[in-house]
């Protein structure tokens, strides 16, 4: 076996871990794939036979690529009013899939918080707090002191601490989400208030093509009044797992209109993140299950 083939096998062996790192760093499935491709191009001609910990080495390579991508993204991204990270969606009939497992325990609500961090803060937090990478290695990636890396992670940790923690009971989450859609279907304002936390936040990302749909609403009254206007979409709602939690897709006439992620905490919906950007929805390449309204 030549060195290139050996290194290829090692890279593939750790691909699922590297995808998990990159997705948490970038919050984008397409960018995750690009990051792994770029990482491979960087190392494919390297002599890695002497590397003692292959996963740790590959993790730092991917982290550097992601850091550069985050910095470039901040410099070039158009300032849209709302940004919802790429959801990872699966349907119950699909069974467990790698992408669904990738998103387990990293809900969109957390990714929204991570998006608000600086690239260096995000890298320090994700590598250390999520994947247990020592601060000495993180400092090398950031080209900073170990103490500075610790401070970056600490600042990020304070921000993340305020993000809602979803209930672990998936069946309970589903009951709450189903009750939300049933109340929306019936125009039941009180029913909506019953499942929404008082300080619930609704985020809708319409991207460039549906920029007029983008908004952020806070408070149960405001969210209930807004969601009640979409009762005609109820026949096209299909339950789905979105980033490891109970969510839904909306697909009138078999065309994907929205992916909705719900954060349910203590039996109440505390955050709703909806992606309605046609460009990014098309990139998900979802095969919608049939619906009674299709």
C-alpha cells in the first residue's frame, strides 16, 4: 500500500468525526463538505507516517480550514436581517442516517448562538468544550497563547450558557410540536399560547429571494399572532427530525417551502427557527414524503 492510499484510508476512517467538527464550526452542510475537501487537498501529499494521533492531527487541519472560512464569511457575507444555520433533516421512515447522527445534540438554537461568536471564540469553544481538544493545540491553530485560547473559550461559554437546553424526551417534544400545528390549523390563539413559552423567539430566514419573509419576533403573543396566519399550510406539514429534535417540513404540492426547527424546554416551545430561503432549501435536496394535501 503506498502512502497516498494509506493516508486516504485514515482520512476516511475519521471522516464522520471531522464532519461533526466542521458542521459545528460552520453551521452549513455544504460548507462542511467544502471544508473536508480543502483539508484533504492540504494533506494528501504530506508524509503523515510519523503522526502519533491521526484524529487529533486531522482535527487541527480541519479546524484551520474552518477558521479561514469563518473569517472569509464575515468579510464577504451580505448583511441579511436574519440568518438560520443549515438544518440537518431526516424523516422517521428513513431510519438512522449519518447526517441525522451528525446533528444529534447540536440544535439550531445552539448554532444560532455559535454564529454570533467571533471565529476564534467559536473554534476555541467547539474544539475544547465539545471535542475535548487541549488548549495547547487550540493555541497553535489560533497562533495565540494558551491563556488567550482559554479566555476565548470562556467568553464563548458565557454566551452559550444562555442558549435554551432542549428537553431530552423526543416523544414529549413531538407532542408539543404537534399541538402547536393543531392550534395553528384551528386558529386557536389560546392553544398556541398554551404551548409557547412567554419569551419564545421566532426566527425566519428568507435569504435574498424571500427577504421580505425574514423576521425575528419575541414573545408568545407576537409569535402566536404570526403563526396563526399560516393555518392553510397545515395539510402540507410533515413531521421530521431537525438537528436531532422534533421539527417539521412544509411542502405544498410536493415542493419544499420551509424547514422548521423547534426548541422545546420544560414542555414549552422557547425557540422556532424556520428556513424559507429557496436557494438554501434547494441545496438540502430533500425527498418529501407524500402528504394528503399534495
